C-alpha cells in the first residue's frame, strides 16, 4: 500500500522558536496533502489542505501566518509552526491523496508529536 | 470542523465480547472509512465502505452504512485485549475527509 512518512516523529522546542515538519509520500505522487492536528483524547481536526504548486487552504480558525504550509513537489509538503507556544503542543498528522484515484482514500503519515516548553 | 459524532464515546467490554460503535455524519459522502488509533500513535486504516454499499466485512470487522440516516456502525466480533484503541469514522467526499470524535474501546482480558 501507499506509504507516507513524517519527519521528525517527535520534537521538543522552546517557546518562540519555529519548527518544521515534513510529510512525504514515498511511493506515489500526491497532488493534495492534508494537515491535521490532534489534541490528547480528541479527534483529528483538519487544519489545511495543501495542493502542489498553489497556496494552501486553511480551515476556519487556523492562522495561516502561524502555520506555514509549503507543497513544492508532488511528494513533499511541509508545515512550519512559527513562534511556537505551549498551546501549539499537539500531535500533527499529514495525509496524502491524489484526486481521480479509484478511491477517496487518504494515506496517513505516522504523526509528529510537538511539545513546546 | 468535525463531520460527525461517534457513540458511545467510551466502551469497556470483556475479551470475547462483541463491540459495536456508531457514527453519524452530516453531509453527503462518497465513502466512509473507519480507522483505529492506539494511544499516541498514527492512524491505521481498517475498512472503507462506499456510499452505494450497505454492508462490508473484513475479518472480525463488520461495517454497515445507512445513507438515508447518515449513519454507520462498526462491529468488532470476538474482541481481544489488543483491540483496545480509539476508533474513528471519517467521511470522504471530493477528497475532503472529516473525522468523528471517536470511540475509546477498552477490552479487558
């Protein structure tokens, strides 16, 4: 099956610093990647939809200047949490999807746990 | 925003018993998928049911879909302690996927 990786798997940073999370589709090309955030014991909340070569579409309530998304190639999307604060501590999960595929299945990465001190 | 709700929010059963989780959603869908997530880990895709299907089986899993009621159920038969996890339904339509709140299942040995 399709494989999506995320790097790093976990990161601890100081308040005020920026953190970049990578999402890669390893064996297929993904025109669309999604970024989700999950707080403890809660469900996944869609943050933004990233289409290769164009600006990301952010969900209501998600600050686009704080969560910078770049989808420069068909196999890589990055999420940069700028000026991170403790409330940004969360589990960030990406998924990759190719429209027009036989199913609407998204392939999920293993997640990145961010802890902001 | 979340698409739907799972119920129950938490379920505790003994090993060997069946576990049933329900999911309701709000908008029209192309398909509905169930995922499993162990604490602090990534998602594991369990099963996908298309909007024109009513029931699907995979091993000990049975999923039903009622598009008229906008609801789905996941049945895990002969549960095992290793089934302990959170289970989420997710609806897909045009590439957009929305997750329900999830059911935390605990299977006691």
